[in-house]
């Protein structure tokens, strides 16, 4: 799975993450999900399209506002 995020709060405005050890290509084959992640203090809210809504608590304070895509 490939994750690409754009927004405020990460080290850079646009960041990517690969959750596989072997990667043959870095091309997006199919977009699986779009999401918005809002992190205010210790509360993280993730709203994904299609059909995801999560609220979690973290151990550290932070502020992030990110738009992201998940692809395979």
C-alpha cells in the first residue's frame, strides 16, 4: 500500500509512505481511499471516503491537518 499526504503538520508539505518491503514500481495502480486526518492536541480524527470515521487518542500533543490518498 502507498500513502501520500499533503497538508500542515508533517516535516514537509507533501509526504509519502510505503508499507511494503519490496516495491517493484512507484506507480499508482488503483486508488483505494481518500481521507482527511485532523490532529488537535491528543485527539486524532480520521474521516475516510468511502465509509471510515475514527477518533483516537495519542500520547503527545500535536497539530496536523492532512489530506491523503491510499493506493495499491
